């Protein structure tokens, strides 16, 4: 990737078999059209790197997509030693040359971007979290138009994937502006807790449409969501797709669906102060007389093994599979005597704790309208290695409705100091609050504990909203003006 240039000529569109317009409009999932990250966090590929690219020339940007298209991994792909997925910001779509009428059909949150003043205010990105101080994705950083997500079995293979991407970009018109390194994947986070346990069971994603609690349309555009409706997405007139690249819209006659089988990717780089967390746990263990592992577990809501405090409130259960089928109210923890109501995991996924009828299937149904598929990776050295190097989490999540899913969870559940009737109690791990001002109530009999003066354990260091297109939509974006002829369908892995 070289210096910006506007002299690159329009790339020839790769020729091959014409991609027929999708006929799978009865609701079943075409897995070859869905990027692989939707179906898998690539746990078999422990090395990852996320690369931000700026487009300085439309033709060069489309040429990059065209060259990468055969390498993009789908959910039907084979288990290779590498994987590549990509997402495009709204500015990226504009710099690819997508016509304005199509640009205006995307969601308002995605169109505005994460770092706008209105979004920052809603997300609590102020003070030390302000985008003006971000390492990437903020108003003072180079613009990120495409985010490339690279995964590999080894560091050597990861470097090879990265070099292949750089070769595909060429030298002019496309520039690499951010490289987000990650740590080798482990089953525990920097605080020592098992990670990635509670993921939604998505109907139809991996098997039969009945095999899951959460509607497919909560995560993939162009499919019915939890309300039985289609989430708003960019529908184009059929005349805008002369090459027949895009799927037809199942809910709109004479429309093609640029959003179908795509999703929105939320990325947040979160620096974690592990030392402050440990010091706080030690201090409150001494004051309350509770074991330090229990204090830490109360803050998180799970033991380090991943076992919920609702399932085992007194001791950790490190052996055996983690029971993740519990519910707070149904299983006798309505008051939070096991897992505190203010704990991080209980706020991020309240399960059956929500009105109108806590403990019921109706409560769980409300909860499932705000679920996220999490695909984050850690960065920085392991906490036990010590040192002052920054460490944290590149938080990645997928959702079809940024406002109702990610932003709702962040604003209404995590940052909200009055969550579930609490007072002055933001999320103890990631909630936005001034350092030393939050409190954390720990219900107990006969007298509860109140952990005062919560430090800020997490600081936002970067982020963006991006659109992760389906493979057919990606081919459409790569084809250009717009889209004059068909390109070959990308391979499945």
C-alpha cells in the first residue's frame, strides 16, 4: 500500500461465470454468501491482526476489493490455516464511489459514525474516553475506510496473509493507516476470567431454523428479526443491478438487497487497567472480609472458570463444562445474593431479569432483542508479565441494528447508573463514570456491602462502525459503476 494517488485507472472487472440473482428468498440461509466471522470467532486460528485502510482513489479501492474477493472466507468455507474478512465504513462506501442514493439508505448510526459528538454523548465517550484522544478511529486520526480482519494458525502464516493483502492493494490510491495487533488467543481474558462463554444461539445460523433462541435477522440483514420484521437496510431498484449480482429482496418487489446476508460490525479498542482492578479487589477483600476471588467474581458476575455465581454462589467449579443455561429469576437469584444485579455479565445479558414479567419466557424474549455476537480479541502482554505496556481488548460485535443492540446495551444497561433500580452504579468493569465516583452494591444477608470509589478499569482507545457485506454485495461494490457487468462468485473459503 503506497502513497495516495488519483491517477489509477479503472480496474477491469474479473470475468467468469455470471452470479445469478439469489433465489433463496424463502428464508433459508445461503452460507456461501455470509462472511465467516458471523458464524465463527475463528477459535482454531489463534493469531489475528486487524488492518485499517484508507481509500484515496475510487478505482484503486474497488480494485482492492476485487483482488481480495476470492480470499474472503464465508461461513461455508473449509477449515484452512488462514481466514480473511472485511468491513467497510460509511466513508469507505463513499470513497468507493457508491452513489449517494444508496449511501443514504444505511442506518443513521452507521452513517454518522461512532466518533460523532451525538454518538459519543450517547455512548459515554467523554473525558479520558473522548475520541479526540483515540489511537485510531477518532477525528484526529487517519480515516479508516476498510477494516481487514486477518486470522491465521501461526504468526508466520499471519504475516503471510498480511503481505498478500498489501500486494493486493498495490502501491497507489490505497494506504494502510492502522494496524491493530492482538495477543495469541487464550481461553481467559487479562483479568484471568474465562471469556466468550455466553453467545446467543442464533436460529438457522448453523443448522435448522428452529435450533436457536434468537432470530437470524437480529444479526443478518434481509432476514426476519425478533419482531418478525425486516430491519431497515439498503434496498435498491432492480435497474441498479444490471449484472444480477445482488439477491432480490424477499419483502420488496422489484428491489435488490445490498444488505442481505450482511451485518454491522462494531469495533471498540478498550485498554484495561489490570493492576487497578487487582488493587481494588485486594482493598475491598480486606474491608469486607470476603475472599479476594469472591470479590473479583462479584464484580464480574462469574468465577474465573466461567461458572456463574447464580449456579455456584459460594465456590468456583473449575472442572467440567460451564453451565450457561441458567436464568437469574427462575433459578432463585432474583435479589442478586449470588450474582449481584450490578455485576458486569448480569448487565450485559440480564436473561430473565427484565420486565414485564421477570422470570418468564416473556422476559427472556425481551432480552433476546438486544443480544450481540461477540468476536473480540485481546491485545498486549499477559498481565502476569507485568510492565507498563498497554493491554486490553479489541471488542468486536455483530448486530443488524446498532441502535437497538450495541448502543442500547452500552447506554441503557452498562453505563446506566440506575440500571434495574440501582443508584449511582454503572457497570463496574466497562461503565462510563468519573474515576472514583461509582459504587458497587453487593447484596448479602444480613447486611449488604457497598464497594465505593470505583476506579476506571477500562478506557476507550479507538473504534468504528462498519458494514460487513454479504459476498454478493461485496462483489457488487467491487464491480463499480454500478454495476455494469457481473463478476465471478467468490470461492467458499
